[in-house]
C-alpha cells in the first residue's frame, strides 16, 4: 500500500472539521488530541518526503538539462528524450536557460506546493498542541462561573 499525501485543499477541509471543539464534552476533546496529532504528523511526513523526492527529481533533471543546453548530449540521449540538438549557447547564458526551463519549473512548483502543505500541517499541529491548555482553561472558567 502506497501512502498518498493529501492535497492542500483536502488538508484545509479536514482542518476545518478537526478545528471545531465540542465545548460540552471537553474530556472527549482531550482524548482526540493524540489522534489529531498523529493524523497531521503522518501527513506532514508524507509532504516532507514529497519535498525530498521533488528535490531529487529536480537535481537529476537539471543535470540532464545542463548536458542538453551545453551541447554535451549525444544523439542516443537526444532521441531518448525526443529533443533536437540545442544550438550553441555561451557558457554564461546556460543558467538563464536552466532557470527558465519549463520542466524544471514544474518540479520547483511541485516542491513549493509540498512545502506549503507541510507548513500547513505544522501550523495545525501547533494548534493541536495548544488545545490541552485551551481546554484546561475552558474547564477552569466553567468551574469559576459555576461558583466552584
């Protein structure tokens, strides 16, 4: 079974539901904390792994693109990728072509997307970690209002 990292939209929808606290049952909410923490920690790990995969894919493709733009790719490799030989470019201009390459930009976008998703999970986990204190303070307030 391959674990799939949920999309950022799925994370946000899930958090909208999980962020709600049932104030009539604070003890039940306290018991939910470890489950919520585990859920978002798992998703954080999946997105962190996706970031690392995107970085590796980017480095590998960047090497291939560098060989292409510098003219060091042989005919077999060119046909493997379905590319035509690239016309001569000055060494100083290669970075412009690499930075503007669509395939590499897609991998950078993929990395940024997973980084943002991981940051969202981190923020959810911070809120979950604060929930124990919030519930404790809520229960103390309820006792105070009741006159205890």
